[in-house]
C-alpha cells in the first residue's frame, strides 16, 4: 500500500522481498515518506530494517525470524 501512495510500482514477486532487491525498494520509499527508518515485516519469513546513519548513508539488515513452539495461537515474533 505504501508503494502505491508514493507512486511506485507494486512488488511483482517474492524475489523482490529479500536481499538487494528489497533494499532498493526500501530506499525508494525513504524520500517520499521522509523517514529515517523503514521496517518490512514478512510474517514467518522474518523482517528487514533500513536505518539512516549519522553520515547520511543507510544500513540495511535482514533476519529470517525465529521459529517458536506452537502455543495454539498466533504470535508476533518481530514486534514491529
């Protein structure tokens, strides 16, 4: 939804939701959103975080998430 609000083309495949492709998509949202940090949560596939450093560069990191024992209900493993 954010991509549409910012006039960007929606993601076409899961390949665009990880690695350098995702980092590029997140960087394209920084300007329109005027944000220093963007977090993309991917359910059971973990999350990605893009943060602006003090020097104006950006740091990108991903985590595949944690597997939790089933407790009979949904669990928020990212906390975003």
